[in-house]
């Protein structure tokens, strides 16, 4: 039987940094206010001519190089993004594929907001375990600055740009296999976090309205409450169903949306500080890129070693949520 293994990780962040101090000159806020409520100190912002596909391609190139595979061995690419290069088509995945020179392979995008990386991980697992594909590149890439209203204090303090990518490959070794993935959604809460304009749900004349209707809008307090409750239940469930204790988790890698959410879930699981991966302070919320960027941080710092178990956990617009139990399983050299 074929199993799916998490082989490598890569990430990219733009060079420009937008600090809390700079934001305080744009809207009525302060470093103290932002830090206390979110844990964020700064976020990276893509250049005007730097697109989601550019960042995704750079992260993906690094993930492929670290995997030890040849580009010709990649047979599928899936991209999670809510800030694609183009509305509807072509998909950002096809553009990334071309920029990498991957050739004639399966490529498509999915939209699951901040849960996107967990969703595409589940897709890769299913394709590999079915025998349809062998080496899949999954990419979470976002240029959220393009859909952020920088006059809205409730959202502009949160979001940044960046990309993360991983290679998921077939293995016959069950010890290397992704253990389990949960995904879920509830459209009843769709209005808590959304971009209300620009799709078929909007009348054509609505597109003539102010541009802010195509930016992200969020009801922050309500989203916070639902996120903590949903994420806590989901991670407790996935651990219980797989007979795994929280002490068995080497790295808890949550979506980096808000430090208070991360702490609430970590406390509910009775996780130690050293188990919890935190990057929200320097990157902010990068939606579908958040989790792979965080994994890349612990990899590049030497904290992620072969065989160590990661618990991934995410929540996003839709509303969507997901969790995954993933051993880090690089190819043996």
C-alpha cells in the first residue's frame, strides 16, 4: 500500500517590512495596541510587481531542491490561495508550474482561506494513497496586501505576504506516513470573514461601488470566539481518534492568526511553550502560507528533525478548519 510522506519544506518572504510603528501613521493604532491584541510586531509586504505566483514559485523551488527530487519527478501541483494572480483563471498553480519549468502536469488552485494548506495536504494524501500520483508539490501563497484595506484598523494590522511549499511523496514505510487529517467547514458563519464583492454573488453594478468592497472584511470578536472553540475541539478529536497524547507532539504548528488564539488552544491541550511554534510576531497572518512558513522557520533553525511529529491546526474564512498529524519524513541520504 502507498502512504503519503511529508518530504521537504521551503518558504519565501518579501524583503519589505511593514512595522506596527509605520501602521500607526496610517490608521489610528499603536504598537502597544496591536501587540497586546494580536502578538504581531511586523509583517512582510510584496513589491508592486511581485505576484502571488512569484512568491509561490520561489518557495516551491526551495522545497523541491531540499527534497532531493528532480523537477521532472513532480507530477502534480496544488496551490492554496485567496489572493491569486488572476480572478478565476488562469490558476496560480499553473503559473507557478510554468515558472518552475515543471512541464505538462496536473495543476490547480483551491480556496479554503487560512485552512488552505491543511486542505491541500489532504488532497495530496488522497491522490498519493489512491496511486494516482507519486510526488506532489503543495504551495500556500498569498499577496494579502493586494486585498487589504489599509484604512481599516481591524484588518490591516493583521495581514502580510509570503509563501510556503512542501513536497509530499509516496512511501511504503508506514512509519513515514501522514497519520491523519481532519477538515471541516460551516457556511453559516460565512459573513464573519469574507471579501463581499467581485464574484457572481454581486450584481454587476456593485462593481462600480467603492473598491473596499473587494477587500477582506472581518468581524473580529465573533471570529475569535468561534476560532478558539472550533480549533480546540478539532485538535482534541484528532489526538483522541489516533490515541496520541499531547506530550507526543514535538511541534504544534497552528495557523499564525493571533497569539491569543494560539495560546488559548495550546493551554487547552496543556502544551509546553517549547512545543508551540510561533511566527506571528514577525510575519502576521499570511493565510494559506502561514503554516508552511512556520514549518520552514523551525526547519531552518534546526529545530525540526526527521521523524518528529507535527500537529498542524488552522481556521479560516468559509468558515473552514482543519488539523493534521504529520511526521517529518525527508528522504534518507
